[in-house]
């Protein structure tokens, strides 16, 4: 895990006092509301429907037990006993009082955390594969890159007032768990023919009201050139991105309107200019700092174990629930005898991503005891124990069961992503949490969910698409039609390396109709799939939308 | 319209500004008013005769000026660089890092935001820049 140096410590503290001072200047009238707002947002503080919301960054989704306990403490002391894990590896507190914000930020700084740049028209919290450093399929750990970008982008003097927000994601695996193609910049680590490490650079992806799949702007960027190249992209965007219309201000629109060829030429010219600047590029990474960062992400000392755990096999033979959970919620680890555990924050009838204080503390303890003191937050709003011995899985399962966190549904139909929607969000046109809750009850039976297999449902409460509905196998978008909630269904989306934007199935349906319609759709899929290895998305690609459209609208 | 530098407020110097089109090879020393949508590559041939380049900030949330300033410094401009219009004290350090030497604001704003609010700007220096000594500011010649 990364550890702050004196500069990080100083800076995070200075930011807290700076924000207290900014708030004071707002109260004095030295800053107008307009002038204060972006400063507030760049410190993670939103004004929502009922209260302020504080969004805390969990850089690239990695945290330790101490940090998780602080998140729990904040929820207990300054919120209503829970926090909400988001699709961008942040945690949101929905009931923050303005007068507490300084104290909360200080408490975060105590454990090397912050809320800096989790909002506003700046470079946001950088996200990464939540299985980083653990996944069996990984080429290289993406987190040193993500940390370098965090450092470079924090209070970047040139890029704090961009046309719009800017999101970067990094993956080190060919299996893209970081949704890189739906980001302003996506970086995929790879090796060239000579075996050198570098990145494929993807630009201009995004969801929101105009979903776009990112385009490759550079096939192979050597590692050392990363920051000057990012700087070049950002400079072109900052100078030429649209500022006349906030809905057209993301880089995806600039890329779309300029064309990727022309965009590439401009970026490469800017990059060349920097590489030839007097004294070399200003943001060339300092090798000492890069080495320092990398050393912090060195893998923990994994015990050498046989890959098959007899303890686990015996326990699974005696406990069917454990077996189902292991099958669904663990993934291959790079070290033999180890596994990656996904703790689904998706209990039946609960709001996706909401974790209580008690649950956060249980997770902290499990991380400390069984996972080399590491935890991760995934963009699927789940918590990951990345480095677990298979021998320990039965004990972990039993602890999770006691805490109400043992849902065996990772990757299954009830592993739903949903944004806060009308329950919290000022921009919402419809509720999303109750829809998720209803669906999770309908498919609660573990055997049924297991029979359906991998199936992603993603729900947003308005066109901004925070719930990623465009890239769900089934996407649900809550709109409003003459004062009544109306849900539009999209089919065939995919958030992985084979990313696709779902297609609208037809006219919107009412809130009560969503559950039954999805059940009919699922039945139609089960009736038509070749066998249980054919996922819904595969069947959809094979036979098209029509049969599913008929099922959805059969009532 | 006061001018702000690291030493504080100073009165307006009423610079006479020329536009890019006014500059010819026979123009003497001049101060240039460079709009945000100008092509920065058209400026270097005049660098030697420019004492000042003034970049407008139509609103503080419009960050184009920061990139334009960086670009001009990267192209080798060594004269004075001024940001004029609506910036807030919290952006002063950003402006300096991007290569500006000074900021000019309206009198209304100067009344509202006292000098001391502008001059304690270095309190939150970004760590990335602190790690590399020197930062980005190039002194004016
Ligand atoms: C509740 C307060 C929230 C507000 C006011 C809000 C606002 C917005 C807006 C306006 C957009 C569209 C931006 C654009 O397309 O330019 C957006 C997109 C997005 N938000 Fe939120 N959001 C909120 C909560 C969340 C939460 C809880 C999550 C994670 C679960 C989230 C994650 C995202 C993502 C992933 C995108 C879309 C992808 C993209 O950047 O294109 N937001 N949000
Ligand atoms: S999608 Fe809309 S309703 Fe949902 S959180 Fe985003 S802005 Fe709010």
C-alpha cells in the first residue's frame, strides 16, 4: 500500500485548513456563492436533496483496515451509521452537516485519506482494477501508475478548471475490470514486441446522456512518457473542449467533433513540444519517486501453499451454502493456494453499495486478519479481500454470514449496480434504489440466481448514467413522464473489454412493471439458451433483441 | 483595476495594448492582448518585441488561460505574462505555476477580496511540484 511522504501529509492538512478558510471567506462575503461552489466541489462536498453529501476518495480502490475503521467511525459519528460505496471507488456520506466537514476531513487526513477532487471540473479520483496485484491474469499492477497520476493530478495548476470533469481509469489485465473504455482516458497496460512495458491509451469514452466508447489514440506509449502524454491530452482538451454547453463539454464530444485522427495529431504535436522543451518535459516522472511508489505496491509475502486446500474441500462438502459462495464470490489469485474474495454489498432488499458501520468494522477485521491488511472497493460497489488463503475461506464465510454480508451473488443477477436516484440525488428523475431492492427480492433464491449465471443489471435514476445503465446486460434508466416514474430498458450492454452500449428495447414502463418484465425476460433467456455456459449476453448476441423485446412487453 | 504580484496590490499601469494583427516586423517594444482563441504559434516571431502578453479570463471557471500561458512559456516566451479579468485568490498560485507573473482584477473584486487573501497563496502547494524543486514558475526577465 502506498504511504504518504511528508509532502502528501503537509498537503492534505493544508487543504483542510484551506477549505476551512474558503468556507469562512464565503461566510464573510469575500467569495460569492459562484466563486465558492467549485472550491467546495473540489473538496468533495455536494449539495443534495436533503443535506450535504461528502464524497471521499479511495484512490484506485485500495485501503487498509485502519482506513476502513475510520470510514466506519465517520459514518457513526457524523452520519447516520452507514456509507455508500460508489461505482468510482469512492464512499459517499449522504447526511453530512456543513459544520462537521472540517473535522471529518481532519479525521481522514489522520489515516492518509482525503476528499480532494472527488467532484468539480478537474481530474477526478483515478480508478483501477479492483483485483490489482492479485489477479491471476495480470500483466502488471496498475496501482503504481494510478498513484503517479494521483500525485500529478492533485491540484494540478493548469487543469483545475477544465471544461468538465475528467476521469481516468487504469487496468493491468487484458480482462478489463476497470471499464477503461467508458472513461475520459483509459489506460491498458501491455508489453510491446520488445517486451517493454507501456500503455494503450484510450480517449473519449463516457456514459451520461451521450454514451461513447473510448477510442485508441496511442497503441503503445512507453511508461516513461506517460505524464507528458497525459499532459498533452489535457492541454488540448483544456484549450479546445467546449465551454458553451455543459452537456457537450466532456472530452468525448471534442474527440467526436474533431475526429480521432485530428485529435491524435494535435495531441502528438503537443507531446513533441513538451519532450523538446528546454530542460526536458516538466512532468517527466522522477525515477526516485517512481521507485518509491513501486516499492509500496510490492506484493505481500504469500505463503507457499498447494493450490488445492483440503480444509476448504472438506468444509464445502459439508456446507452447500459455503460451496455456492466460494463458487460465485472468489476469483483466481496469482499465488497458489490463495483466492480473491468479493464481498457483495448487495443483501436481499438492501440498497446496493450501502454498508453499515458494523459491516465496515467486520470487513476491516477480516482484511487485517486474512488479507494482508488490504481491502478494495470495486466499481460494482462491492468490497474485495484481495489476498486470502483458501484455507481461511470457511472462517471468512462464517464471519460474513454473521454480519449479513455473505450474499453469494457476485456477478449474478442480484449483483446490481444502482445510483442513489430520487432517494438522495437532486438531479434524479426517478428512484433507482427501490427498483434494485425489488429485483433483488425477486431473484433472491440462490439456486435460481446460480442457474441464471452471469447477468448484470445496472440502474440509473436519470440520464446522467451514474449507475452505468448503458453498459449493463440489462440497463434500467429511470425517467419521468408527466409526474410519473417511467423506466426505459436497454439490452445488450457490456462493460468489459468487449464493451458495448445497450440498445433501447422500446417504450418506457412503470415502476411496478419493471420487476415482472425482467422476470419474463429472464425466463425467455432460460428457455432459449443453448446450455448453461451461454450467458444472457451471449444469447442476446446470437439471437438479437426481438425475442427479449417480446418477453418484456408480453403483459 | 489593480495589479497583483507576489508583493501585493499595485495600481493599474494602463498598459497600451496591441492585438496580434497590429504587430509588424517594424513594431518596437509592445504589449500584446492575446485572445483565448488565438493561435499561439503565431506569437513566437514577435517574442523579442513583447514586454507583456495579457491573457483574458472572462470568468474564473474558464481555465483556458492557464494552458495558453503554459504553451507560451513552452514556446520560449520570457517577457511578462499577465492574467486579466476574473480570477479568484485561490487561483493565484495556479496562475504563477503556469507562468503568469501577475494578475489584474476589477476594483470591485479588489474591494471584496483584500490583499492578504491574495498573498498567502502558497499555503497549499501541490506535492507533485514541491517534490521537484523549482516548480513551474519561470521568472520574467
Ligand atoms: C448523488 C449525487 C450525484 C450527482 C449530483 C451526480 C451527478 C452526475 C452528473 C451530472 C453526471 C453526468 C456528467 C456528464 O455526463 O458530463 C454524472 C455521471 C456519473 N456519475 Fe454521478 N452523480 C452523483 C452520484 C454518483 C454516484 C453515487 C456514483 C456512483 C455510484 C456516480 C458515478 C458517476 C459515473 C460513473 C458517471 C457516468 C460516467 C461518465 O462519467 O460519463 N455518481 N454524475
Ligand atoms: S444518474 Fe442521475 S439520479 Fe443517479 S446519481 Fe447520477 S445524477 Fe443522480
